[in-house]
């Protein structure tokens, strides 16, 4: 792990913002030194050149007045140069220096001197060479300006660093405060406090993280509650037949049951009930680890649904419920036995919660890239607040009614797990008192040769 990864968010923000501030000021200083300083030097060189041209014009006037280069005229030029704080040398037309006494070391520095020709009557009669007496190209004012700019850059850098630290602190407080609350809540959840929730705050991204953690906590809390309810329901389901068996065994041992055959029949019924519960639990356990059990092949969902419908149709007739199945060829990749179990469980659920005189329909159809299997009934329906629980094991919207009809609360949980194993989805629409529709959607495959034709299976509606 890098050193930067070990420090906190506040320190990393401070380092980042200070680095940006230093980089910005450094770039500004560099650009100023590379851009402004040469321009100031160029302006100074232009000033020196103008001074040289001015002295050349004065020298031309002196030359005309004196009829040539005279010591007095050259001395006058020297005084004028001193007044302008310039070192001056005058050269004749042959290039020989006329005034050796006015020479200055600065005149030999080619970087700071400037020269101009002395023109009289359109003829060059000599040349003047000037340079600052100070030996520096820049004047004190110009040097002061450059020093002031450098100081301003340093001050700007210090102010930028201070502002970056302040912004980093405020920004870190804004970001790290909600993050610390999220971390504290996550630690409480880790320690088992599933009721802990994040007090949402901060920007949109942080609020989204907090909201996601709250949803996770809700899910964990709901799962924990369901686990406890499942254990209690399972204990109740097991206790009822076991208690019945024990009471009848004890009665038989005490000799208080005169009808031994009836007692054995009742014990057999309790044992069968216990067996059905254990079978349901075993099927649910298998459905929750489908990767070890499914043997997926190309399957015509119409054949599977038809087989399940043929098997359960007599039970609908006995219950006085009209049942119809309309199926058309629809190929999917799946385990035929497991898909038939899904259809059988959905039909059994519809049979259990539809009153005599009602109607249940089974439909298989293909639409685009999906195959849908619908089981629709006109039963008691499901309340809106119960819809999200119906696939939870051992859950019952009306426990007393479910036990009366023989349900264990596992069938729909098995359906959901098997549908997931086939990479499909199951949706439910229900209106209390009007009925429900369960729809299983699977990915469609291209039709296989010799696919069966669709047909309708009908049972007559029971007379009221």
C-alpha cells in the first residue's frame, strides 16, 4: 500500500489542492520570467538606441556649427551625455576614437551599449556609442519593478497555499463528515445492530452511498426477521404432527384408545403430513443449489405445461373449478422436470386459493425473444403489502387459512429459486378478491424439428 493511501481524506485533499496552488503560481512565475523580463529588457534596449540616435543628432548639430570635430564640440557632447547619465564615445569617419578621455567600461559591453551614425548633409561623418553610466541596462526603477513583480509572485504563492489549505479543510469536512457517519453505521451493522441507519447528508453521490447502505440494512434486517420467523414456523409445522404422534402413542401405551385401527390411521396421516413437510424442505434445498441439479436441454415449454395440466386437471374438476390450458410451441433451454415442478406448484397454488365456481387458466406463448408461462386465477387475490413476501419461505398472508388448506409456505419459494436457476424471472399481478396472475418469463430458443402443435385442455365449469 502506498504512503498516500495510508493517509486520510483530509490530508490527501490538502496535498492535492496545495500542489495545484504551487503548480499554478510556479507556472505564472515561470511564464512571467520568460515573457515579461525579456520584454522589459527589450524596452530598455530600445530606450538606449533612442538615446544613441538623439546623441547622434546633437553631434551632427555640433559638427555643423564647428565645421568639424573640434575638442570643444566633443567636450560639449560629453557634458550633455553626463547630464543624461550616459557614457559616450565619438568615432570619426575612419572609425578612430576621437575622445579617449570619455571612454567608460560599460561602453565595451555589447549587451548594453548602442550606437548611431552622425549624418551631416546626407553624409556620415562619424559615429557615437553610448552606454549607461551605471553599467546596467535597466534603470533602478525598472529593476524595482521586476523585484516587485517577483515579490508579488511569492505573496500570491503563499496566499494560494493558505487558501488551498482552507478550502481543503472545508471540503474535507464536507466530504469526510458523511463518510464517517456511513463508516460508523457500517461498523454497527457489522457488529449486529441491524437497526442502525445512516443519517443522509452531503452531496448527491455520498447520499446515494448512504441510501444504498440503508437499503442493505433493511434487507439484512428483513432477512433476519424472516429467518427467525422461518425457524418458528418450521418448529410449529414439525411440532404439530410430532405432538399428534406422541399423544396417540402414549394413549395406545396407556390402553385408552379402543379403536386401534383408527388410531393407526390417524398416526399414519400425521406421519404423511410430516413427510410432505420434509419433502417440501428437501425440494427447497435442492432449488437453492440448482447448479448441481439442473440438466438443461432444449425443451418445448408447451409439452411440459401440458403434462402438468393433464396431471392436475382432475383435482380442479373435483373442486368445482373451471380449468383451461392454452399452449403453443415455445422452446427454451432448461430442465424439463424442474420446469414441470414450477408449473405444478403454480397450478397447485391457484387451486388452493380459488373457490368453487372460480376459474384458472394456463397459457404458454412466445413473444419476441421471450417465452411466457401465465397462470391466472379468479381466487381471493393478494394484498398489495403482501406481494413482496409471497416468495419468502414459510410466509403466509393468512396463516390460519393456509394451514387449513394444507400449505407449508414453501411452494412459491421453490418456484422462485427454480426460475432463477433457469435465468428467468417471475412477476405477479393481483387484485384482492378478483384473482392473481403469475407470469414466468424465460429466454426463447429457435423451434426444434417435430415440435408439437398447440391445443386447449378444458374442464367444464362447475355448476353453482
